C-alpha cells in the first residue's frame, strides 16, 4: 500500500496546503511570531534537570539496619505531622462554625459581661 503525501481537499480552483496549522493559528490570533514550543521545552528541561538532581542515587556506607531505622523514624514523624494537621483542620472547622453562627450565638446571651 502506498499513501500519497499530498491530497486534494476540495474540487475548487484554490487548494491550500496546510503546513504547521497550529503555528499559523497562533500567529493570526496573537499577531506576533512566538515559538511556544521552544519556551515549553526550555521550562520542562529545567524542571527535569532540577528533579534529576534531587532524585539521583547517592552512594552511602550505611548498613541496611541503619537505613531501616531511618525509614521507621521518618514514618513516625509523618504520622505525628498528620495527626497535627488533622487537629488543625478540626479546629479550623470549629472556628468557622463559630464565626458563621456568631450572631445567633450572641442572641442567646443577654448578660453584657458575657458578650
């Protein structure tokens, strides 16, 4: 099977070859010639370079027991932080509830010293 790279799209006298359709649309919309692909590749390359530096393997001389203790300590710290975040979230919900219904709560009290 052989495919032809050029095709006739219409039977009219004007046949336009569409090459780089998105570039032409971007130029016509913005009115200037901006190569967005170059900028995206630059940004993505910088992000991958930074992440590669963070996640690249590092040589160490620790034993497996020491490394397993590190993992255990990290998991304990993460659990404690999770509990603290849950406590903060519950206190936020409580404070929002008090704030939203403060007028109704204040209407229950007639003593000026409580208010």
